[in-house]
């Protein structure tokens, strides 16, 4: 089951079930210690044991420690014999520092499900696309786990952190363009995805199902990022596109303009597109496995997992 840039069969880690240990690391911005404590209590309440990275409370400017400290925590958790999955503490900025130093062969030798979104989507996509190990786009410790999640989202997280191939479906999504397609799902926060363009770690989208969402950005900034993605060729040949929530600054108030900009960026697309997928910022945070295949029915407004199907290169069928 080949997955894009890695050129190798994708590994689906065993995952963590109640009684197993989940590690918590802070690969990006510094988390609130009290929020981490609340997240630990939630995970323990679900029956997991929790191992905190030894540098999780470190501070270096706005980051959770120096790049060496953050990388050491991540590598230590990957190699830890009892840790079965890893949850990122929060996003912000900093994961790009790690991916240029993280050896894909080390990640494949110690495959663990790594879960996060926002800036952590950079790390999760790198692990899936360049290391060939499936990851989770899902809740983080100091945000969703600490602050509370809807039960349906919590149940999805528990299911996928235990088995990334677990079945799920999202129905009733908004139809932007019809058709059916399938392929490995990649992507995340638009600004994080765009930040990788022009680097060796840009996420290849041809034949993939591309997920995008964004928060706190004015319409013109979102349009600029989508245009950059288009001009770089990353919107020309995905198998399908899934749009999550796009929300502007809290004091902006022009959500209609923002939604118009997002839809307009895909006006000439010839692949299925659905919107309103409940993942990422300002959403229910429904988890999904990055690097594993999903099927998109753009005519019915449905996205469903494909359980590790071998159809990883992506494709389309008639509208």
C-alpha cells in the first residue's frame, strides 16, 4: 500500500486501548500546565495510563523548549516500550523545526500513532507522507482534551487511537461539486499546509483526498493562501477536496464573504468537493487517520473511511 512521498508501504501502528499508555509531548508552542493536568485526568478517566514528556513544561521564548528538547521528547516517546500512542499538547508554531531533524527510518522503526492538528498537522502529515506511518488528525491535550469534547468526538478519538482503521462516516455534508472519489487523506490547517510550499516537505496532493480548514484569518488572507496553493499546482489534481470550518477573526463579522472566497477558489475544479466536515478549529474535532484512504461521495455529501483498503493511490468515478 504505497503512500505518496514515502514510496513505501504505509504502516498502521497498533494503537492504544484502555490500560495502555498514551504519551503527551509538546512539539510546538508552550502549553498551559493546568490544561495538561486536566487532559491527563481525562485520559486516565477513559482508562489509559499517561506518560508526560520530560520537557513538556519547558519554555524557550513562545515554544515548549528548545528544538533539541522538543525533538528529544518526541523521539523518546516514539522509542518508549510502553507508550502505544502520542498526543500533541497544542499547536501554535514549532513542528516545522522537528520534521527537518526527524529521521524517517527512526519513525518507521518505532511506529506510533501521533495525534494532533493545527501546527501539529505539519508533524502528523510528515509522519504519514514522508515516513509512511499513519497518524491521527484529532484533538490535542491542552485544548480539546482539557476543555471538553462532545461525546461523539471523544468516542471517535478513542476508536481511532485504538485502531486507525476503525470504520467511521460523516453524512449530511454540504455538496460543492458532485462525483465520487477515493484516496489517502492528507492536509489540515490551510496556513500550516501553505507554510510547507517551497520546502522539501510540501504535501503532495495529486491523487490524494485533501482536507483543509482555517481559523482566525480574514477573507483576503485565506484567498491569498488558496491562490498560492493553486499556483503551486496543489489544487490541480487531488482525487477530492474536503473543506472543514473556515472562520475569520472574532471581530471581523463577515463570514459570508469568507465562505464565498473559499468556494470561489474551487470554481473550476473537476473533482468532488464537500464542505462542513467537522474537524479542526471551531468544530466538533472529529478525528480521522492521515495517510489512510477515505471515500468521498460529493453528490450525496458523504465521507467514509475505507479501513486500510489497498486503493491508496486515489481515483474517481462518474458524477
